[in-house]
């Protein structure tokens, strides 16, 4: 058990989140079950959802609203989600995230109860209610199986709960991008394959990743860990995709001598950042390959670079896997070029949905 003092940092963070964050919540109205804050809320929208149930939404402070303990996201992690970055007051790659959400929903057979246009309007309203320092923030959008009885059967759940937290985000420091970070290795806890849990269902069931992170980050200063498939091939990090850069002779003057390898999407989540960075790499003239036979040893050693990608991390240089150096143990220039490229993309508001998009403009886009 950690001591009270050790919790201090976490408590300060929570207070800060509580001060700024706002939550959008949309639930069916079931007397005696739906959180009263929503039942009694004024100013939200009431509608009939595709199931015919009356539902209501609202925008709340974190201490005003709660989920029902009977929601199957709380009981079983039965839900899907997206984590989306706000940069320069624009929701970065919003369409790509919403399209992936739709794919996850389809895979778990949850029907989104709100139209894309309506959820987008309400997300923008929620973002407007949050003070985002430097225009940077984060949206966690969750669609759950909904409220049901204490059994696991999704057929007994009623229409989904939708909620979104809009908050500030703790990003890696500037120094981390300059120096890179080491990755741990989860030796025992493995990434389940498609037959066990499809990595491309972005579900709220993260216990496997949590255990892998716990196992792989025991060394001081290690904050992310590499996961392997059950066969021992490289899959992904616990919340990030992984890439190896192989530089062949003459790479400095000829981009076709640079190869970027990343595990195939059967082994990992098709990260939005992964897809974006593969596009940026191709634009630079690098050769790109998705592989299903990468071993941890392929990531390390001379002539190599390694990086990971994710919504929160962007492109993060990796300097060591466990204690073994990648290249000379410093971020390489191919990686640093991609860090620059993605930063430029994130700063460009036209790559996302600007927070000041009007409802009329939205209707024209949809
Ligand atoms: C398991 C896993 N892999 C990869 C990623 C990176 O995906 P994205 O770039 O879409 O954030 C995430 C992000 O949540 C993740 O949870």
C-alpha cells in the first residue's frame, strides 16, 4: 500500500482535472436508476433514441455526474472508446477517430444512439466549456453497452450510455522528445491475438495492458512497456504503436535506403497516429513495411532507430529496450524528422475540427 504522501501528486492532478474538466453525458431515463443529476438536469437535450427510450444529455462538472454502477462498462469493461487530442484549438484527426469508433462499435455490436452530427455538436459545446491552456486538451469519448442486470449478457442491457470527458492532458515533456525514453518489456503478460480479443476493438477492457505495464515498468524511469504476441513477436506498447527504423548504407542521401518496420495490424491496434506517421514516412521517400515476425532483438543494436506513436505521445523516440541500446542510445535523425512532421501537422488546424466550427458549418461538412 502506498503512503498518503505518495498520493499527493496524484491528488493534485485530480484537483486540477476537477477544476477544468467537463463531462458530456447522455443516458436513457430510467427512474430510480439513471443518476439523478441527469434526471433533474436542466439545459440538456431530451430525445427519443433508436430503441424508443427517452434519453437526455447534459454537460456537467466532474463532481456533478456519475455513471450508474449497473452500466456494463463499470461491471465488465463492456464499452468502446476513443482518445482524441486537441491541438491549437482544433480536434486533431477528428473524422479518423470517429470512423474508428464506428468500426469498434460494429465489432462489438453496440449501436450508437446519437447521430454523428449531434454528438459532434455536443462535443464542441463541451470543449467550449473547458479552459484549455495553449489550446491543448484531450477528449475521452466512451460508448458503453449500457445499464443492465448483474449478469454479463449484453442482450439484457438497455440502450448505450455515451459520455465524453474533455480535459487537459499530461503530455511527455519537451526534454523527453529531445532525449528519448527507454521502454520496458512485458515478458509474461502478452498481447492477446484476434481469436481472444481483437486488438482492433478499442474497448475499455484494458486489464491486460494494465498488467503488462505494471510488469514492464518496474525499473526506475521506465513509463511504457513493449508487449509481445503469445508467439513472442513484437506487438505494440501498452498504449502506443512501435516502429523500427533500419538505415542501410547511403541512407543519409537516399531516403529509399531507410526502412520503417511496424507490426502488422493483426498484432496491434491500428493507431490513428500509426497510420499518420506511415503516411509521413512514405512522403519522405522511406520504405514502409508491416511485419508479423519482428522480435525484440530486431529493435535494438547499431544502425537502428526506434520510436513509438500514440495520441498522447505523438512520435516518441525510444533509446533502449529494457537496458539494451537502440543505435547509440540517442534519438536518431529519421525519428526526429518524423517528430517535426507530426508536430507541424498537429499545429495545422485544418487537419482537425476547429473548436469554433459553427453548427451551420458542421451541417455542411456532414
Ligand atoms: C493498445 C494501443 N495501441 C496503440 C495506441 C495508439 O493509437 P492512437 O495513435 O490512435 O492513439 C493506443 C492508444 O490508445 C492503444 O491503446
